[in-house]
C-alpha cells in the first residue's frame, strides 16, 4: 500500500530559514516533490546559520541541514526576465507554491494571486508571514521571538519573578510551519472536489495564539487573566515539577483517581481525606501546601524509581531530560524517529535528521536523499518544467451553486 499520501504533489518552495522550510519538510515526508527556488549565490539564509562556522561558510549550516533533506535546489533570480519565464513554467506545473516573504513582496515582483491564478488555476498558493497579508502590522518584519512577545506567550513563560521568558526553541516558527502544512493539505483535498486552487494567507501571530489553547480560551470565556506559573500546571494539582532525591520529576495527577493512587504509593493516604486536598478545586487553591507534602515524600527516593513506579499504577510521571538524553531515548529508537542521510557533497559522511512522529501503515516517514547543495539541481530545471507541465492537474469545470 502507498505510504506516501502526497506522492505526485509538486511543491515550489521559495521559503527561507524555518517556518516555510519546516512546512515543506513535512510535505516532503508525506511524499511531495519539493523544489527549493533559491537566490543565486546565497540561497536560503539557513544555509549560513548554525553552531559550526565551517559549515555555515560552506552554505550547509546545521539549521539548513535539519529541515531540507529530501528536497531539490535550483537557483532563480526573479528579477531576471529570462529566468522569470522558467519560473512561470514551473508555476504552471506546480500543485503548491509556498513563500514566506514579507507581505506583498512576491506581488511586487509581478506574482500576485491574480497572476499566479492566471498561470495555474489549480495552484494552491500559501504565503506565510508574521502578521498576515493585511492589517496595520502586515508590513512589519517579524522573527520568532517577536511573535512570541506579541502573542502573550512570553508573558506566561517562567515564574512571577522570572517572566517574561522566551520559549527555548522557535515555537512560533514551528507552529506556523505546521499550520501551513495542514492548510495546504486541506486545500489539496478541496481541489480534488472543485478543481480549483486557492490562496492561503497564514499569519504566524494568529497561528501561535490559536496554539496557546486554554491559556487564551480561559481569558476569552471566563475572564481569567493568565499569569506565569513556572513549572506548575494551572489547570490541575498536583500537576507540575517536583524534587526527588537526585533530580526533578514531572507528575501530572490530574484526575481524582490518579491523585489517590499517588498518595497511596507515597504512603500518605491521609492527604486524600484532608479537606484542603479532598477535591480538584480545593487542591488548586491549596497547591503550595499540597506540593510541600508531596515533595517531602518524593525526596526519599531517586527520580528514576518514581518514573518507573508511578506510570505502572496509572499516574503520568517522568524525569526532565536534557536534549542529549531525549534524543537517545529507547522509545525514539524503537519508533525509528531519526534517520541518517548522506552528507551533501560527501558520500563518506552522514547527517542525522528527524522524522515527524507519524507512522503510515506502521512505517516512519523519512527523507530519502541528502539536503541539497545550493543549485545542485540547476541542470534539471528543464526536466522539472517538462515533467511538471505534463503532470499538471487539469482544471475541472466547477458547477455554480444554485
């Protein structure tokens, strides 16, 4: 059975750095053919970003290698009229055009939605930007940290003493990329029904606020102003990070039965009948007192022992790992989450890249080829044009609704 649901889908990817490349990486993992259209001579800015100056100088920065395996690269200067004709032909044969320029940049280059739709009525065009293509902030530049601050995300990260804090990875870029991949996939399904493409205007700010879930909805619906709670889960208690004999442990005893089992294992059944902790709301009000009682018992044994015993009785609990510990997880190895692909231009080396956590019919999704060198596939541009045009989806007649 076909395990690449997007096989045959052709993606023209004009994006840089993270949100866009992360989106097209997801599409590639699901089987799409992704051709990166890069600025001649410099390419995707991520080629020059990473902890190793030597790789950055070679245009193979770690940030680029992580998100671009399985893709192809051609160099096209959209300001060059001769090359624009090639780009026009690629658009005619593409299923998806993805870009993350500042709002309006592609239109100023002569490719607004009207022009793109004229070239290819079946095209799904997705524009990722910080604030969307319209509105008073549409022309403002944005990076992940800017969106983290404007979304309210930083204001609730940390404790009352340390907030606001930046989340430790570019979460808004990642959320924006995931939302774009979802929107594109949905639009492709819609095109199967109507025969027509569409224009997807994705705002990273809005996607990020959407992803904040309860934090935002509690304010919108109940008027509760979110506050930083550090390592505690504001929706339940005991639910947060606790000290043990040798390290920190996350426990999420969010249900009454889980709380009772936790108290039983700790040898403190008296906490279950204590009026301060008897029900969910009382435990939230008296969180500090409850946490002090639990910590007193948890400090008697190492975190690994609690991690082993608490889940065995149905109480979610786990140690806090470093990134090196996390990527060495036996669970990830069992699921074949990481894979090695050849290092660009060096067959004697490999680069390890991640999947996306999805198994299709029991098989993980992995790239089959190395991240591309800048312009590595320039010589195949004519082949892309011919093949893509031959395989372009014909525009079906769409019946008007009565």
